C-alpha cells in the first residue's frame, strides 16, 4: 500500500468520542500510517494505542492545534471526504495515480471553507448524509484495494478467522 495519513478535523468530546475512535481504528485497519486529530482526547489516544499494542502494526496517533497549517504544510495531495464533493467513482483512477503521500481529511462537524479550498480533491462517497467512518473505509478500499486483509506485525494477539466462534492466539510469547 502507498503511504497515506488521515486528518480528523473537529471533535466534540462527549458527542464524538466513539465515532472519532472508529475513524482512527478504520484508518489503521485500512492501511493508513498515521492519524492526526484536530482536538486531543486522551481517551481516544489511549484506546487506539491499546489496540495497536494488542493487535500490532506501526500506526501513529498525533494531535495538531492548527489543522489549517497542517494542510498548508502537507507535502502531498489532500483528499477531503465530503458528501458535497465529486463522486469518488469519477476521480478514483486519477487518485490512484497520485504520488505519495496522500492525506485524507474527515470532519466531525461542519468543516470550515478553507478545508475545501486547501484540498486538491473534494470527494463524495454518495451525496447523502452518512458516517465519516463509512466514507473513509470506502475511499481507502476503492483507492488501495483489499487493504483491510493485511496482517500487522508485533501484536500480542492474532485473530484466527472462524465462522463458528471468536478465536485468537496469544503471540506475545513468540
């Protein structure tokens, strides 16, 4: 997979803690290298760090106090996921050809106009209200393929697929 990161703009601690956690876990599971949060929330940082320790991988979590500066300083292309954008199906072939690094931006609340202006692509996964978790997973899957089937190194446990029960093995002794 190519190198990409996610920027989560906005976070209302009591309202968004689960959805922001799910954005981070989706970014990790679908192959992003890092997520940066506009607003720090230690509960989310702890939860995602615990998942990384338990299930492995080299996923990084950071916060930024200035997301506008973060976008201006980004060295690659910026893909803002918004229901107001152009259909991903119209742009996916162009995006697949972009050099890395790519930055995917997802909002928690109404994003400021400068996000649209600073983004190279304003992409929609449908033009109806929906979850930013769904938008991120669909976008990463369409652009990078079956990235959700990857194995992560260094975890304490590994999931053994089963149609009958929950099955994990402890790998911390290996």
